[in-house]
């Protein structure tokens, strides 16, 4: 690649714009005093050395990076509840400033490692001084518990360079199940609270949550 900085500039632009837009969704819910399905948003442009490494591992020639490497621009949306993830996906699908071109549900189908998240690949038209350019971006949507697991697993993986001993793999999978159970329990607690509030506000008296 002749000039990485120039190549990555539109990706920087896309990450900044999508961050603003996704944070905008959160703000709209807050302004209306509603539960927001988005807790927080982060974004990054893949570092050059990671792009080069992925090219080597997957045999991607530099001329095909733009179409074949779909996560150079990466956004991550953290949610409180699993249901929120599907609500965010619905909101993103409805938008007409981007086009969803691929979806991967690693929540219903968790990865072998124990990884859970919902991935969307979107095509986003960014306006540059020499015209419009369609850029691919990956949006990962996950709960705080999924993020907790993935963040730690990723940093441990880095230390072990992807080669965990079998026992560690099993323990990480168990930890992933524990995070999954925690998500399920939090959703159940929320449902019971909502049910109690509903009964109370409809004049059926106090309801005890057991
Ligand atoms: P980084 O540092 O986050 O950018 P495929 O190879 O076809 O299965 P592909 O193209 O690798 O799919 O995309 P996939 O699996 O849909 O998403 C890849 C990204 O998801 C990773 O990016 C991670 O961010 C995340 N991810 C996927 N699997 C795992 C996992 O087991 N553990 C953790 N912690 N994250 C995972 P990068 O480029 O690997 O890393």
C-alpha cells in the first residue's frame, strides 16, 4: 500500500459519523424518558498492522482489501438486555442512510470459543471532496455481559496468541455460559418488575416479587 493514511481517511470519517448517529439514537430515547436500547457506543479503525496480518492470514491481496475486509471500520454497540440487541438491529435495518448487507447472529449461534454478539455488515456512503464513496463497516451489538467476556477473552487470547490450552478453553466456555445466564436472569428480573409496575398502575394493588 502506497499511502495507508490516505487509504484509511474515509474509514476514520465513517467511524466518526456512525458514532454520532448511533449515539443520536440513545439521546432520542433519553430525551423522551424512555428506556434506551443503547447503553454506549465505541468505534475504531483497524490498526494498519492488524489489517496487514489479516491479509496474510486470509490471503487477501491489497487490491481487494476494500471489498473483502469488512471490518476496517468497526462500531460496537453495548446494550443492557438481549432484547435491546434485536431492537437496535431493527432500528438499523430501518435506516435509509446505510444498507445492511450481511447479518450474523452469534447470540443464537454462539461461536465455538463461547463468543456471543450480533454482527451487521453495512454499506455506508460517505461524502468526500471528490464524490461519494461506499464504505463497508462492521457493527457489533452485544450486552454488557457479552462485552465483559469478549473483552477479557480477547486480551487473554492476545497473550496466548490464540492457542489456549484445552482446559482454559473449557473454562472460558463455562464463563461465557455464566455471562449468558446472567443476561437471562437480568431480563427475567426486568420482566417481573415491569409486570408488578403494570399491576400497580392499573389499581390492582401491591404485588410482591418473590
Ligand atoms: P478485532 O481486534 O476485534 O478487530 P469468519 O472468519 O468468517 O468466521 P470474520 O470475517 O472473522 O468471520 O468475522 P466475524 O467472526 O463475524 O467477526 C470477527 C470479529 O468478531 C473479531 O474481529 C472480533 O472483534 C469478534 N470476534 C469473533 N470471534 C471472537 C472470539 O472468539 N472472541 C472475541 N473476543 N472476539 C471475537 P478481529 O479482527 O478478530 O479482532
